[in-house]
C-alpha cells in the first residue's frame, strides 16, 4: 500500500507566529505516527519560515523510537539541505529546485540544466545511506535521466493534477502522470507524489497512477486537522489510500 508521509511545515509555521513552542512540532509528529502515518516529512528553508534546524534534529531523535517509520527531508541541495542530510542521515532526502524566496515548490528539476550538478550530491547522500528522490514534473522523457544520475526515486509534482481535478482536464492530467510513472518504473525508479493532494483527489490519483510508493501531504492535511483533529485526519487519509488500493485490486 502507498505510504503516507505527513509534512509538518504548516504546524511549524503556526508555531513560529509566536515566541512559544506551541504547537509543538515534535508532539504533532508523535500524534500522526500514533494515528498510523508511515513517516514524517519536513522542508527546512534557509529563512527558517517554518521548520528550523532544531526541528530536524528533534524529529530525527523521535523517529529512532519508530523504526518502521521514515524521515524524509526535502529541500534544495544547492542551498542548505545537504547540511541536514549529513547531520541526521534521514531515510530519504527529496531534492527540490526551490529558489530561496519561493513561496512554495512550484516546479520540478530540469535535468538538462541541473543534472550534472545533482550527480555528486546524489552520490554523497547515497554514500551516507540516504535514499534520494528528485522532485520532477510529470515528463516521461526525463525519467531515464533521473535514474542515470543516480536517483532512487522521483516525486511527481502533483499541483497541475490538483488544479485540474473535477474539471474536463482531469483525465488528460492523469494520463500525463500515468505515463510519467510508467516511464519511471521502467527506468528502475520508484515513484513518490506530492503537492496539493487532499481527501477528495488522493484516491482517484492513486487509482490511476501505477506504483506510487509514497505520498507526502502537508497543507491540506493540516487544514483538515483544524476541522477533524490531527489523529482523525490522518486516519481519513489512510482510508483514502486503502480505497485506492481496493479499486486497483478490483480492476
């Protein structure tokens, strides 16, 4: 079954609005793990607008007590990400081509531009025992190159699908993601997905796109938690993942 990694950036963003450890990022990590999440994702940025360096080390320490769960650290490897990778050696590092001032992740890597710069950083992370995923647009032609420079996985950037969900463009977008996932799997990569996935669009995506090993969800999940509570929300997302799995088995 597709793994659910909960992104805690928005919890940290709320905490940073005041000079208090409230809400506690570590406490919410424990809540989501106890609710059944398969892992924790954080995306520390150079400006510390949400996740900060001490959160990364605190969560790494917490997850030592949860050996079946994974720690995924996202970020731009040309900025500060590699410092965190070297320090805590997470299970997975997701390399994202964000500008320092970017509001949020909004595109995948162009490997024709950055591929050779990424290669030694991918090799370094893997030498530390860290799996590497590259944040990528759903371009089937780029998947073999991602594998050639050493990536273990790609994370398909799903905002275009989320924006098209419920419209006439949805089926065409799903076809793009299905083709990209198939190309990735054929190249020997595993497939992750994330960005603007939510309770409405998650199961249809997973039902249509083959082989998704992990989804990373933060903004929508945190918003839902304001309504349902964090534990209940995590269980709702896990139920959507199970629904997709049942649909695929029935086909």
